[in-house]
């Protein structure tokens, strides 16, 4: 298995960048397109645990204003073979507060990169 094949890595980095742009713009259609449309998809947030695509999409629809604006402090994307990757970032909300962390598992499904699992947390936050 090749780790960080340059072509695959560039694909995932591009998908991640498009995801981040959609997050910043609160473009719900594009964000939904990036998530695996399955009851097996999951997203753990700072205050929520969402199981299945419908729960993830539903959460975004009712979240006023979308994700708080942020800047990425550090990014680590690793690919494993042609169809699997992890993307991890540390971020800082522009309004301040603790450093956040986001982890995503990306899989190539039906020819497109999809997030199958995601986790967001804030350092020092407890739920």
C-alpha cells in the first residue's frame, strides 16, 4: 500500500479545501455532497453526536449562521492507498477561545471523496 501517493494526496487536499470553503460559506448543498449518504456516516461535534447522513444534514439546516469562522493553524492529511485518507486540523475561531481540533475519515466512494466520519472538539471543553 502506498502512503501519500502524490496524486491521491493532491485529490484529498483539493477535496478538503473545497469542503472548508463550503463550510466558510455555509453552502449546505456542497457540505451535504461531501458526506457519505449512509446511516453509517457519523459526526461528533462539540455538543452533539450525529449518526447517519440525515442527522448530519438536519443539524446543519437548523444551525444559525453555520460554523463559526475560523483559521486553520495546522493541517495533517495522510492517504493510504488510492481510496482512504485521514484529514486532521487544529483551528482557532476568529472570535477567540480555545483551539479546536477536527478529524475526518475520507473514503473514495462511487468515484468521489466523501467524509464517512468526523469529530470536532475544543481543547479544554467537556460535555
